[in-house]
C-alpha cells in the first residue's frame, strides 16, 4: 500500500493530481490511500484512489504502519515519521512562487535531506511518477533507514538541564 | 521540600508536534502538560507515557489557528492564558508555531523559563514566529548549525 499525505494545513493539488495520474497508468500497481487536507470546492478530486480529508492521529498511525511507501509533501512531520517507521518516502516540495506555502522552505528541506537513504525527491510533478517507480523498485533492498524514536540524547540532555534550572551548553 | 519541575510542552498539531514528541526525554520524570490543537493527540501522549514508563501527563486542547485567522488566534491566546494561570509552569518549551509563540510570551509574564526550538523545516532562515519569539525565549534555538550566530539563535542539536 502507498500512503499519500499532504500535511495538516493546506491543500496541495499538484501532488494529488500527479499521484492520481500515476495510478491511472499503473492500474495493477500498488493501492494508494490518501489523506488530502482541506480540498477546496474547486480543488482536484482524485479519481483513481481512495482518500479522506482528515485522519485521526490513531488512524493516521495505522495507515502509516500499513504502508510500504509514503508519498508526501516535503514536511518535517511526514519525513521524520517515515524515517522513524523505517519506511521509504517520496517527497515533492511545495513551492513559494506557486503559493503552495509561504516560501520555499520545503524546497530547501528536499535539498538538505534528499540525500539520506530512504528519502526520494521529486523536485517537480513531472518527475514524481518516475521517482515513485524507482522507490517501489528499491523496496526490500538492504540498507537501514530507521532512526530512533527520540532525538540524540546529547540534545535532549542539554534541554533537560535548561528546563530544570541549569544552563544549556553544547558539549 | 522540592517538587518536580513543571513543564508546559507546546506545539500545534502536525510537523511541529512530531518534533516535540522527539525531544520528550528532556522532561522524563518531570511534571509535563502537553498543549496542542488536535484532541486525538491526548491518546497519543497517554500511550507514549505508558510505553516510556512515565506518569500520566497533563493534556490541554486549544483552538487551531494561524496568522491568517485573527479571531481564532485571539481565542487561542485566551485559552493559553487560562492554561498558564492554572498550571503556573516552571518552564515552557515549544517547537512552534503560533501557540508556541503565545505560550513563550505568556510564560515570560508568569515567570517561567522559556525555550523556543525553531522547526527543522526552516533550514534557510528562521521562521517568522521564531524571529518574533526571540525576545521572549531564554533559550532560542535553531536546528541548523549554519543558522546559528554569536547573537543567537544557538544550535544545540536537532530532532533528527
């Protein structure tokens, strides 16, 4: 199963449409399920896969766990959850000039994190299908991508020391 | 007699919340109350606390709002005033966005130590709320080494 998630706050028609088109040319390919936040009345409605506008945190976790591949905007929540779950993720960054978000921070995220194992970047919607095909072909290949459930203890220890009244210093 | 440090851990639902969950060892054994914008996350923190062997954390739901929804923002601010007055935390820590900014300002007024951790999503420049939070953050952090400067923000690590 492929789980499509476009984030908590804004629509992202460009990604939804590209995934829908991928489904149209892969009728026998993997099943897609999407969480498509706040679709506008005139927004793009997928024809080739099942979707819902908002999953509860528990249902989101269930869908995430059941997926072989995550397809997402380049949001940190999706990326961190994919890395922690050990699931490969395909990301398409929202762009500032297309008013998909305030600025190009997702583009920067894609550039900064796109070289990590398990993260596959499509810089635009034309590239998405090919990147999804490649990510699916890579499924099951060896190579650990899973990160621990929590941040580096050096970081959380520094925070803890500050919270409890000490000073936070970089070690 | 000493009591455990009371920590208010604040983030809007979504990516900010995912980042907040990744630093939860920072308040292990302390008295934490979570503040966020999705009621379903109450179960998430209860389950995590059980898995981590922690005491049951507090949980307060506030209105979801961003800078484009002024009326909701005012409501969110009011709800945070109530939370702050009731709980009187010793420390407030947040990964953003709007509710985190309000929580730091209010935390300051109520005498708490305040920590802003700018979202890892901001690798090119600090977020707007992160820039505004500067004046109210005792510890003002970026998660990207290259954004740290001698005058702040500091870099102490990242959630990844």
